[in-house]
């Protein structure tokens, strides 16, 4: 159970890093868009830098989704194990109490 919780925590940190990177890419794309507006360039034509950022964003989103699903699964497994432990403890206490009578 501890390992699953540790895994979920590590995945959470990786998710946060992916989100931070996504925010940086998004901010840079906005900068480029604003620069185009100021310079009067066509906004619909994508530059090489924009294309690279677009591909990077796509990869970051994929990573984010994968890590998020893995984290949900790890948390779910940890919760399930905790429930099994709780149920076993309860059954053990009942057995001890019935034996003591």
C-alpha cells in the first residue's frame, strides 16, 4: 500500500511538471501570436517555431493524460488495499471478541 501511495505521489509531481511545461508553451504561443498582431503578419500562417511548440504541446498533453490515469489507478489500488486491511482488522476484532466470551 505504501508503494502505491508513493507511486501516486511521484506521478502527481510528474503531472505538475507536465502542467507547468504546458503553461510555458502556451505562454510562448501567445507571445508569438501577439508579436504577429503587432507586426501585421498573418495569424493563420504557422511559423516553424509555432509548429514545434504545437507538437511539444501535443506530446505534453499526451504525457499529462497518461500520468493522470496512472495516478488515478495507483490511488484506487491504494484505497482498495486500505479497505481490505480495514475489513480484515474488523473481522479479526470480531473473532477475538467472540472467542473471549
